[in-house]
């Protein structure tokens, strides 16, 4: 259970936390930042996914892509 809770916490950070990406712009490289907006429905979906699939860390990391 503790491992499941840790995975949920990590997944929430990866999914809802800030993300950064460099892209080429007219004046050179530009850094973009974005994040998925938090809402209870999205959190409950994420919680269910972690509980039902017991994802690997690599699968959780792919949420940030």
C-alpha cells in the first residue's frame, strides 16, 4: 500500500506539475512551460489508473510527455 501511495504522489507531480520544453524560435531557442490543470475528476482518473495497473516508473514518467 505504501508503494501504491508513493506511485500516486509521483504520478500526480509528473502529470499536474510544470513541464518545460525548448523549441527553436526566430531569435534562437525558446523555453516553453506548461502544466495540466488540476481538477478532482482528473485526479480520480489518475488514482484509479495507478491502483488498477500498478504502473512502472517509466510508465508514470510518460505522463509528462
